C-alpha cells in the first residue's frame, strides 16, 4: 500500500523536460498485447502505486490506486460478499486494475454485466504535461464534463498515466450452475442467441471443442429452476471452466506458436470459414481464432461480421495489430492524443504505429 | 419574414445563408421568420431563452453533412436539437447560429430480435423503441422520465438515465455504435456491432458530450429481454435516515433492485393528493423498491427485501400483488413533478448526485437552506444510484424569486460536490450548470476538456458556450462564490 503519485509525477515532468519517452508498466502481465513497446523509451512503473483508497460496500463503490493487483481487490471485495462482476482476466497474479482498464479487458459475463469500461465511475490521470487531473467521481451517475474516464478504456496508456480508478462493484451471485452439451459450430450461434433472448439469469455463453457451455447465476431458486428447464448436463467444477476461459488457461489458448486473433463482432454473424480452431464466447460476440493470416484479410472478415479484429497475441507485433480506423477517425484520435500528451510521451506506437 | 442585421463571421447575411440551405433542403424546412422560429427558443428549461438566427430540418444525412460544411466554412454556430425536452438549456439556440433539428429522422431502421439490437434514426422517441421491441419480448433499458417525448439522439447527447439505472445502466451502457457527422461534415461510425472496439473509447467520450463533439445521425442500441415478473414494495419510514439505511440494507443484502426510489414528506403528500396512490401521508420518507426477474427470483428477493425494511424500522409496508397495483404505486412517483407543479406556480428541478451515505446530512442541510432562501423544496430521489432531484418551489411572477431559486439550486450543487458527489447526474450541464463546473473541476481539468473538444471541432462551431466554461469565467465565478461563502460564514457565526 503506497501512494507514489509524487514520484510518478516527477518522472513524467522529468521525461518531458529531457525529451524522453515513457513505457507505462503495471504488473507486466499484458506485455504481449499491443505493438512492441518502444525500445528507446524509459519505463514508468505503476507496480508500487497500490492500495485501496476508499471502499464503501453499501455504496457499491471502490476507489483504488491503479497499480493494485486484481487479486488483492477481489480478496477485499469477497470479504464483503462482493465482486468485480465484469470478471477481469488475470493472465498472471500480478495483473493490475490499471492495466485492465487501459486494455479494456473483461471476462465471460461481459454481455450481461458490462465491461470494465462500463463499471468505471471516475479516474485520476497524469497527462503529458504532468498535471494530475480528476475526472468523473465516485457516484453512479455523473454527466459533468466529457467522459474522459471511459475514454481510457482500450487507449493502452497512450493518453496518460491512470493513477486511480473508482469502480462500481456488485454483490457476488448467490448461486451458479453451468450446463454443457455437444453442439456443432453451425448451430451454436443461433442457439446461444436464442438463450440470451430469454429473461433468465444467464451470465455466460461459450462454445469450444464442439461443446456449448451456458452459465446461470443469481438467486438460487431462479438458477435451479432455469437449469431444470434448459437442456444440457450440469458441469462439475463449472467455476473452474469459466476461470480458465477468463484467464486464457483453457487448452484452446495453450498453443503459443500460432497467432491469436480476437474478433469483436455481431453476436449473430455467421461463422467464418477458416482452417484453424475457433473459440466463441459472449454469445458469439467475441470469437478467438488461432492461425496464420494477414491483418488485412482478417479485417475484411471482421467488417463483414459488423465488427473489428485485433491480433491479440503472437504474430508480427511490429506491424499494426489493431483494425485500422477510417481516415476521419484517425485524425480525431491523433487530435485527442495530442490534447492529452502533446509531446507524445506515453507508450509511443503501442496502440497504432501512427499514434 | 424578417430581414435582419444578422450576419455570419465571414459576412454572409441571414438571407444569404438561408438561400444556401434552400439549395438542397426543402425550402419549407429552412425557417427564418420569427413566428416559426419562436418554438425553438428554449428546451425543457424554459427560463433560458434565445432566438436562433435560423432553423433547418434536413431529411437526409447528406443534407446534414452539407449544413455542417457550410457552417464550418462560414464559422456559424450549430446547435443540434432532438425533441427539446432537455433540462439544462443544452439545446438553447445561439443567436448568431443555426438550430439543426433532427426531427425528420424519426424512423426505426431495423430491429434484430435474435441479436437483440435496434438501429435507429436519432429522432426516434425513447419509448417508441421499447414499444416496437415489445413485439419480440424485448425492451430498451434507459427510461428517462421524459421518455414519451425525448429522442434517442438527445439521450446519447445527454447520457440519459432513468429509474432503472442501478441495474440496467445509463445510455452509455446500452449503445453499440453511433454514426456522427463531424464539425467538418465527415460522416463516421464510432463503435460497431461487437461489444468492444479497438483503441480509445470514443463512443463513451461522445456519449453525454451535449452536442459539442458531433451531430448524431444514427444509433444502434442493445435490447434486453423483458423480465418475466416485476413487483414493487412501498415502504414508509418516520425519518429520512432510516429510509437511507434501508436502501443500503437491501443492497448490502445482495439485492440489486430494478428501481429504488425515495420521496420526502413534501413529495409524498403532493403526489398522494395528485393521484391518490395510497401513500402513507404521515411518513417522512417513502421508498419504492421494484424487483424484477424470473418468478422464482422475484419471489425470493421480495421476501428478503420486506424483511430488511421491517428490521430497519419501516412504519408501513405494502407490496404490489397485481400489475394494476404496481402501476398505481408507481404513478405517484412518476407524477411527482406535475404534482409538485400543482402546489406551486413554478418549480425548478435540480439534479445533483451524492454518495448515499451522506443523504441525511444533505437533506437536513437543504431544509436549513430552504429557510435561508425562503423557498420550499420537495425531494424525489433515485435512491439506488444517489441521484437527487430537489424541486425548488417558487413563483416567477414575484420579482427576485427565480433568482433566489437559482441561488438556492447553486448552493445545493455546491453541497453535492462538497460531500463527494457531482453537479449533474443525468440532466447535463448545458448553459444552466456551466457556472458550477468551476466548483467540480479545476482550471487544468477544464482546459483538458477544451483541448479534447478542439480535436473534434477545431473552430468551435458545435454548441458553443455550453458544457464547459471558459477559464476566465470560472475565475470570476469562484471569486464571487468565495466572497459570498465568507460572507455567509460570518453571518452564521453572528447569528
């Protein structure tokens, strides 16, 4: 538990003065994401800037320093019967909340509970001028000023150093059951979407290795009644299955050789015909593919499915790894970057080669 | 028709500008005469008025683009407008500017029941989405109290909420993508059919940006399956503190109600007089706690919530046993504003948000302010998410009363910030709360907002003068506030 804001601020000011660049690092568990970090930038470490600043269980609000590991946060919440219900992935034990927001990573419950971005209520941020700014707040509803807090989601630290985050937290579901059954890829998209359209307590829908997994959670009576009605066998150790999907420990992700592509597309888009294996979750809205391909070809597929693609892990990390935005949005993003970080201090080239 | 001395920065007269628009927009929908312009002079906050130079009602996105290109070239301010139900003068016209009405864009383009999405033109009314989606057992989550009239484009601009936010989120949580026309006339889509997009979250940035960053021309929203059952508990309490504790008690128990509303004694009586909802008229605070979900879940949670309320000192409890009874119990809350309108010639609705634990303190402080300003105040409160709507009662025909109401409102918002809350939960800043922005943000933060705007709108034509105050204005406001505060402190210590 330490507040290192002064050191962080000094380091930013120093870098600005000396014309240096900074790679922002939290727990280092997501170093594989984005484009390769700039080799001639210094490291700005958030790993020591940790600790819960405020936590009011009855308010459902937690304020925490950005370098705090997820596991510490979840322990503190569990003691009050609460959780981060967007289920942030923990690629390692050192994964932090700041990195989770910067990369906009959420777990299996995302279609129902929202993403990390959805739960953010406010942040504090060091911009490229070394100013420590406060946006949003600790309340659920707040429309004063632009939503700079949620803007950070997915920016991968290119707009500044997130130093503190206020989040909405939720009660832990009282009960949870996972149903599993065999299903072909051709049928499962329709099946998962139909289930998601029913007013039942569904909080997970995933297809891998020819099996579909549906998770029900919430009030015990509702979970049990729905599990009785729906087809599928109850999976022992259901929680473990979802944890493995969340943290990419499932066998699907174990082949480190083949590049891993993440498609974020319309949940009903037809399955693409590619030679490698697929894993679908979020009712079909998030699809993982393992195999060699060019970003341009994958972008075509993603566009035809109404969404976007990124090269999540492996492959060529010196080229672009994110779907290219149209020219007008590039101009806007450059402008937004420039408004926060006029000297281009933070994470140069990490998100896009041109940012 | 009036020919006036209005002229754009580059010297075009109003007539010349109208001519340019009439070259591609049906001349009937380029409005220049005072009589037809009049209804556009304000939004739902009618105390703030300004006549626009002219109003255009384009019918295609291409026309919107051409309007923006001309205004960008000519340096003409543009104020986008939906149904004009906003409550912060965010759609108040600029006297040298164009009001860009999206009223013609009122079509639901597509409902996809399997994907549970709706693609909408910006002028589609909020309630119309749920009405159409109901054919498929679906609905749209955010339900601002103006939902009969307000449009989805305006909802995006304000990040509108409603009574179901705690469980179902605000507008920002229920969007997939928006198409905007930029200040320079480019047409771009932000977001996608996927839940998350690559890169910085511009969709979140645009949501709630009050028409300062772009003009929304299409919106794709998520739809939710309609809950099987909903039941509401009405619980009366003999103090606001106890009701506040009961709200916390339910949430601490692990129940997230679909709606959780509180009314104070003044609001209870006004609402009960208005629609005979059977509210406990002697209660100092009333909670309406709605639980929705599957039959089993609602059954389980209603029993638990009743037990919590009883344990925490509820003086009366009534749970709806039919849809008609549920509607009746809600009717009082939903008509609280017109009900208060009946007991006072005018009222001024505020919109601060506070951490719930400070509720009793804030309400108490408000009572003493009420005495100090000599104006009554009634409170309705989205208790689940801490969003207060104090209704300040005044009479606009009494000289000085509106000014007092404004000063009272301003003091309430400062109090909200002081206890860790914010100056607006869902109504937006617009013109109305632009002064209080200086209370919530420092100069560096406000400058950051201006810099963000410049990235979208380099010449500052989109809704100028709204949302974010100039720094000079703030310094002046802070110094006046400071003096007043010191003065009041001195007065208090003498009194």
